């Protein structure tokens, strides 16, 4: 790209606007901790490239860590669970006021509410360029019934309004979600791009040998029914009944903001019964993978699950479901096994196969590392994201 266009000086590796000032980039997200765990590498790279980087998220202890990175934090109220109409209109008003006051050159929205409300506010505030990240379809699209159908209709209409910005980029993590949005005419073909998740730090998630002792199966996720918790627990019962020697672990916390949350009391009861081990929240995921032989995520649908990419990078065979998102990471028979969704018996069978066949596990582990290096490195995700920013800002 030459020095033509509004942001031509970006071609020299720095981000300046037409008046010679720094390009102002604003991330909008509904959880500060999610920003730190998933999007910080992009923010760091943008900062290094000369952007002035801002983050808008609900007030949380993680705000201090965001500011320590040299990013400017703006508190906004974005309740993930609220559906009260007046409260939601206030959220839209607040984002509009922020955009008018801050005057960002580009806004990058993540997850449903920021994408919808932020997209609408950006159009009203005439933000020059907008990136919207569809990180999964969420509870609304996964569930049936009258309430879910009503929400789905409303969300579909709002997506259609929010995503049709004159200079928009819409990031999808898998081709199935992109195809669904295209079928429903929610996104223009020219605006859509696939970037495979948040990437993985290949040095931090290094290839490690299997530990000694009985095989350990690790289910690491938010504790939501939609992640396949029920099927995993039922598979654990089936394996116990067959006398399979294995430790079945669940790592992660329940999410009180999600209607699909598994009650903490239920998790504790399973742990106390000896059916599974519940480790709760784990800060050190590389250490958790190092203790495991197999990683399992029997989810109902994903954008692109970070835990599976990290498991592949760490050299762990994987058992997951044959659904969008999961099958982007796991190729059946290569780096893991894919089973039908909501099928506890098939899940137990696949786990048993890998528990009892160490050479197969190790071949799949080596292949998974190769796939992660080739397709899911954090450097690749950062490079593709900044290229999208440059394209939008330069009018491409």
C-alpha cells in the first residue's frame, strides 16, 4: 500500500491520521478479564505500531492491569445478562456519548452486546471505521423455545442494523458462523473475514511430555451446560462403571451471568462424590495441560475454543464434538477424536480409546502441535488483525 488514502503513513509501520496525529483505536468489550486473556497481544502490537489505544469495559480489578500496559481505560456499564429495555437503551446512549467525546478513528467490538450496541452507536456517532468480532453465537442462538425464538428475532434485526457500517470489518472465527450470517443477510460479503480465534503463544504453551501415573482427562472451560458438562459427567459415570482407571478433571468456574451456568453446589457435589475432580479456576493453564494426558471439550457450538488451540500447542490429544468451532481445531483421527454432540456414550467411547492407547495419544499430540504452529500462532492472528485495521483506515 502506498501513501494514498486517509491513513497512508501506516504503510511505514506507524499509525497516523491525515493531520499527523496518532490513530485512536478503541476496544469495547463486556469483560476486562476477557480482554486481558484474549486480546492483549493485539492491543500491544497496535500500541507498538503507533496507535493510541483505549479500552472500554465494565469496572473490574483488571482495569489496573490494562492501564499498566499503557492503555487508556474507560468504564462502561455492559451487563451481559440484563434484558431490561430502558437499561439497554441507556447502555446505547452511554456508548454513543463515549464515541462522540473520544472521537476514535476505529472501534473494535467484541461479543454480542458490544457488537450490537457499539455498532449502532458507531453509526450514529459517525465513527470512521468499525471492526466487529463475532466470537460465537451464544445462548440466544443455541436454545429453543418461545423466549429464545423471541430473543433470536430481536438480536437478528439488531445485528443487521449494527453490522452494516459503511467501512466495516466483521471477524468470524469459523466458516459456519460466517455462512449463517450470510444466509440471514446480516453481513455484507465484502466486510466478512475469518481470523482463527485469539491465537496461542507457542512459547508459553510449549510441547510437554505426558506425566506419569494414571491417565488424566482435563475438561477446562467455563462451567456451562452448553459446554457439554452434562455429557462429560455422564461419560465419567460410564467409564467408572466399566472400571476404567482414569482421573476425570474439570477446571473452571461457573458463570453467574449466563443462564446456562452450572450451579457451583452441583460441581462441588460431583467432586465430593468422587465422580470427577473439580479444580475450580486455574490461572496457570500450561501447568494444567502438563498434568493431563487428554483434553476434552464436548461443547454444543463454539466460535473457536481457545482451550483446544492451547491443548494442541501443548501436545495433548483432544476429544471434542463435531460442531462449528471445535472441528476447526480438531481433525478427527489426526490430532484428536470428534464425537456427535450431546452423545455421552460416544464421548465415553472416544475417551476410553485414548485412555487405553498411549501410542495413539502421542501421535495425535505431535500432530496437534504441528497444526497449532501452522494455523493458530498469536503472531499470525495479530498480523491479520492489524492488516484489517490498516485496510479499513486507508479506505480499502
